[in-house]
């Protein structure tokens, strides 16, 4: 359960960074 929680946060962090990158490009 703990590993899944960490993995979920990791994916959210990557997704957030991806969104920020896209915003800075436009």
C-alpha cells in the first residue's frame, strides 16, 4: 500500500512538471 502511494505521488509530480513545461512553452 505504501509503495503505491509513493508511486502515485511520483506520477502526480511528473504530470505537474509536464503541465508547467507546457505552460511555459505557450
